[in-house]
């Protein structure tokens, strides 16, 4: 049972490049989330999807887009990467809203 | 005022010690509460949910004080493996309102 799987685990980009972070869960969870974690800031919600077919903005959505491809997969896209988006990105899922979340092991993204 | 605040620590304690962390939250509509632990360069993992009447899981005890808007985590008989950052998480009904505290770092020393 893999839980929440994120790819890639590490990535270095140049300013202006685009990329998509992938996330998949095999727990049949309805809700999925994308967070970023910066030193001293705690985790901040970028976007979330309460259920298949819906997405909503979180605290820090600017510069990102998401796609809930199906119940299992929730991707995060950076259209034009900026140095301020250097961070560790975590995907999470929960059975439904307001339930404890299970996290993937993160993507470490550096933008030069 | 930040929505969820924690003492950043670090708390350096010897093995076998008892240590307590507090967390305060500002949203009085908060409905559910959790403690997560996060090891260095790893993902957060659920430690325990926090219930209104307080709850215990082995060496860990969580308490909630709604009137004062704080939750606490008590760790008894600390082990070296308890060294981690402990995250307080507060939710006010919907997924987008999961708010993570910045975390309290614990180092248990031999």
C-alpha cells in the first residue's frame, strides 16, 4: 500500500520554466491537497480538491494551477517558475473534508 | 496575530523526561484539532487527533481547552525516537481551513 506518491522528489528549474508536480493516492480518498513548506512558515495550503471534479484556492494560490484528473490524481502546475516558489511541496489526501490528512514524502523544488 | 501559534523551541530534554507543548489558535469556530510529527526532511505524519474530553495514546496525552483556545501535547518517558518537530493543526470545518502551526522542535538527548 503506497499511500500518497509524489513525483519528482527533487527538481531544479530556471526562472520562467514550467513544470507539473504529480500526486497520486491509492486510499480511495475523496479530498486532496497541495501545500508548500518554507522555513519558519509552517505548511501553507496552495489548492485543494474536496472531491473529484472540484478545486478551490487555498492561502497561497498565485502562480499555481491544479488539475484533479480523477479520484486518484491531483497535479500542481507552475506555469512560469519564480525564485519565490523555491520550496518543499507536499501533496496530501483525506477520506473527506476535515479528516486527518496523509502526506506524500514531498518534492524539493529549487528555482534559480 | 497568527491563526495558530506554537513555541518554536527547541526543547532539549534528557531521555525519560516529561515534556509538554502548547498551541494557541485564534479562530473560535475551529472544530477539529490534531497533532502531527515531522522528522527532519520528511513528511508530516498524524500523531493523534485531539478530542474535547482529552485523549491518551500510550505515552502521549492531548488536551483541548476551547474557552482559552489552546491545545496541548504531553509526552511522558521521552525516547530518543521522539526527537522531531511537532505540528499543531486546527480545522474550522472545511478542507481549506486546515491551518498548520509552525511547529515545535524537540530533541531528546541520551
